[in-house]
C-alpha cells in the first residue's frame, strides 16, 4: 500500500488532502487510477461529501482529466467553499486562510506543498463570486491571496483589493499587486534592471498575427524589439500548452492554422544555451524578498519542463543540479542587485520565478507569479540533495508568517 492509499484508507470520513499527496504519488509513478477508482466507489455511497469530491477533482486533474476534474470541483463547491488541512504538528501555531478560486490546479497558489509537516493550519476558502462572500470566512490569524492573475480573475481581484483594504488580520500577497504578475505587465515592470533580460510579452490578436503571417505588417512594425525567432503562446496558456518558437512568417502562418485561439502573447526568443547546446531553467522562490532555490532542469530543448528534461533518467544531470543547489548562494551573490530589484518592484511576499543564465552572465527571466509549485516530493533515493534546500524555503515561509503575526496589523 502506498502513502496515498494509506491516507485514504485511514479515514472514517474522507477529509480534504490537498495537492501534495497526489503530486507526490504522481511523481513517484504510483497508479493514481486505482486510487481514483476507490474514491469513485466511495462516492457512490457518499455522493454529497465535499471533501471527497474535491480530492477526486485533484486526482482527475493529475490524471490529465481536466474537464472531469473541474466537474467534481464544481460539485464540491456547491456544498461548501471552505476546505481545511490540519497542521501536522499540534498544537497548531498559525491559522493561515488562503483565498482561492475555482479552476485548474494552476488557478491558485499550491501552499500546501510548502506547509507539509508544519504547525500551520491551512484553510482554503474559495471565492467564486463577489456579493458578500468574505462575510463568512473562517477564523484565521493571517490571510493569503492565492488567486492567479488572469483576465477571468481580474474583476474578482479588483473587488478583493477593495474588501481587504482594512482587513483586521495581516494580508499577504495583497490583490492590488497581483496584476503585476501577468506576462505583459511583469515584462514591462521589470525593464531597465541592469544585467536582467526580460523579453517584453506583447499581447496581440489573431487578426494582427494573421496580418504579419501574410506579410501585410512586419514584426518590427508591431514592435521594434521583435525579430525572428520569436516565441508565441495563447493568452492564459500554462505549462507550455501551444507554446512554440517561430523562425519565420511561414512558421507563424502554420502555427495559426493549428491553434484556434483569438489572443496571444508574442515575445522575442533569447538563446540561453551553453556552448554545448544545453539549456538550464532555474526555479526560484522569493519569500519575504529572499531568494530560495526550487530546482534546476537541464535539457537540449529550449522549452524545458522538469518532468520532460530527463532529470529522472540522467544521473549526470542530477549531479549538476545538486552542485547548483549547493552553490546557490554564489548564484545569489552574482545576481543580487537584479534579484533585489525584482523583489522590490513586484511587492509581493511570495513569488516564484523561472529564469536562466545567459552565456554573457546576465539573468534571463521567463515568467514570475505566485502559483508555481515549489516542493520536496521527488523520490529521495534519486534526489537526496533536494529536501535540505526546499526545507530552507519552507522554514523561511513559516518564519515569515510568524513575523507578520507579531508585526503591525497582527491580531491582538
């Protein structure tokens, strides 16, 4: 029996598990289908249990059954808006309320991955509309806004910004600053920082791109910073969905024939390979302004995702990642001015940034937001070096919570 099976079987009544145990099981290659089947069998006799429904939503999405996962989530939210993960270490020292919204696993900050094994009780409260939904939020010591910035969420975040202005508890990642994490706004906000490259993400319509593909308008006429090769993605896409590198107008035309969306981001491609053609993508978590390493993925493909970069299969890549994580203080020292400027401009207590180093030694930023996952869930036998580094980030996050509870705006 695996750990997830044990968690599910060790319940007289199903309780909300959060993302972490499902993510760990998925990374370890465990059979989530059998676990999901057991939950479905239980649902047949307990069809109105919101915790079970939300667990099924997460499991289905981990199995790439997105639409079905959202259906289970909707059914759960029709019954309750609040889901609680009890602190592992009792008694709990902190009650952290995270405001969330309905949607995919990328719709909210995966805080439970940072809080595993801690003395923090995480209360996830879904805000699915405006009205007066904050009137009945559970008791808490601090509030964290975990809702991802998007076109769909913009009105909700603006409304929350008004509602939380005089909130009686400390507010982390206040909504008025979350708009700066959108690809286009972040890429403009972070311009002009020495030794930091941030290609501007241009928000363009399908009609504009079709005009460029047909030769009616050049990339330079769209914006002087654009020249082939460029990278394009649909607005709102995550995890590299329909992200492509285009080398010509013909490539752009072929791309638009394949991808039906109406709005896109277009940005200059920057070659960040080393002399041997290897690319390295670094994940960094900013916690109260301090950078912590999440991972480094190494690949011959410029579009890197940790799960497809060969990190699990290649021991040499893992050795290099281990050296990088051990030497992360040297990386921070090299880029201290840039990292400090990023944190100062973004003004959020918690951020996750994907970046790289160019051959010239500059820092190249890909994206920055608060919903990237930072975890210590890889199989320890393969990644014995990771836990110590992620635990530093986890400790820093808990220390930040405690310091905010004791500072201005803390509860009496």
